[in-house]
C-alpha cells in the first residue's frame, strides 16, 4: 500500500546553490543538510525535511546521468514525486498488473532505500517513484 509522499524531487544544475536557496525558503540551516553521492544513479543528492515529507535536490555527477539529459531538455525544475510504500514489491506487482510500465526494476537509491520508477508515459507524463524500506 502507498503510505505517504516520501519526497518531491527537483533537478538542479548546482546542488550547493540549490541547498542554500531551499534552506532559505524552508527556514533551515544549510550546513545541517547532508549531501550524498549515488553513483549508480549518477547523482549528488540532498534531502531537506518539510512537514513530514522531504524535498530532494538532484544534481548530475557526469554527462551520462539521466539528470544531465533532463536539465539539457528542461533546465532546473520539478523532476519527480515519490510515494512511500509498506512493500515496494507488492506495489510493483499491483501497478504492473494494471498494465503500467516501470523504468527498470527495483534498485537501491539514496540512503540504501529500495526505489522503482514508473514510466511517465503511463502516468500523465509525471515521473513517479515508489520507495520501500532500507535493506536490513
Ligand atoms: Co527520488
């Protein structure tokens, strides 16, 4: 089952600047924001907590990152919405049973959490991510 909005992600060309900007908007101290590298996804990531959910800021690490292509096409902006699940596998099964396509399989994202992206062509051109638990 989908339990909440885990995060809303924004693609940015300059993570350090974006951390400053969003910290200023949310009223938190930029130096408390932790930046993580996720080499498999080709991104540097920062999460800023807000109202029980998070804003995820995504900066590409290299030219082959999917975020690089997104920025070339669209510039900085909204990238995806992530829904938390109590079981990512059963939610994957549920949505694909309904005919929805996924982008690849369940894999590990930031913080070691299981993640899965749904194909935006099947979801009104909004990229949606499902998140699961951290592996024990
Ligand atoms: Co995300």
